[in-house]
C-alpha cells in the first residue's frame, strides 16, 4: 500500500527530532585539551656526559641540577630561562710526559650556566591525551665556579695549566610534557650541548711534537633531565 503525501510528511516530521537527539548523544570527545595557563616554573635534575677534548683536560660531565622559568609567547612558541650546575671532575694533564702517562691527578669542577631557550610545541599550546612534545634550542654562558687549582695542577708550568674560563653555551634538544592537570606537569628532556675548551699554550710547544694544536676546540655534551612543573 502506498503512503499518501500527507502521511509521508507526518512521518518525517515525527522522526526528525528523534534522529537529531540521537546524533547529539553520540558526540566524540576530542583528544586535545587547550592549556589556559601561560607561565611555569620548576626544578630539574639529571645527568650530562661531556667530551673532554683532544688532550682530555676538559670536564667530563656529571650530575645536573637547576631550575627553569618559562612563558608562552604565541602559538607553539614559548621562551625559557634556565639556570643549572653540573657537578663534574676533570683530569690534570702534564703535556711533558709520555702518552698514556700524562694524567697526574684529578680535580672537581662545578660548571654553572645561564641560558635562554626557545621551545616549539609540536601540537601547539595544548595537550594531546595529556602529552605535549617539543623541540628546544638556545644559548647562554657557562663557567667553572670552582676554578682554584689543586696541588697536582700547581706543580705544572703556568703555560701547561688548564682553565675552563667563561664561554658560550649552545643547547639543542627535544622533550615532552605529561600534564597531570593544567597546573601541574612532569617534563623529560634530552639535550645536546656545546661549549669551547681553551688549549693551554704549553701544548703548542714545538718540542712536544703535538701536530696541529688548535688554540681552542668545541666539545659536545649529551644530557637527560626530569622536571617538576608548576603552572599559573
């Protein structure tokens, strides 16, 4: 039996509200959550391994501690200020000895740093399932805050004594936030660092037969840190 035009219209009018209410009840929650707060601060801890240079007199890395402050600028970009210290050691090298017998002692080094970094979120100013991965790069200054020589180093000629001094620090890395809630997060970072070691002038003495000695050299470090983040 065919439905009349009037019956068909009545059926459509009755069914439409039911269909619309059913569709509304099937909304799918988004995996993204926007982050309302723009500033953050938190301590971090980790470790760094560092190259010691051609002759091995540079700091070798160690336990890393510090604090960072960050502020969201726009879109995926944030700015960070970082203060850190590395509790390290370095070998004391006597270039006048034969190869394999040049280490005459060790001394503590306390590498301190201040730098600024740009952080680029890969998902913008929001979290995906509570996670926000990012890239960072920046630069600043690093120095040895514990630079007083020890007895083994004082026995060397002045031209053979190494001093870390004060120089440029470059940083490049990647990491991830895990937001426990909007105001509290955990953060993990892996980073590549770069600084310069000045070669003592005694290593360039022609009588020591060291070939092509540079006045300074860039060395790299690799580090891993874990942070607690408080946001407001």
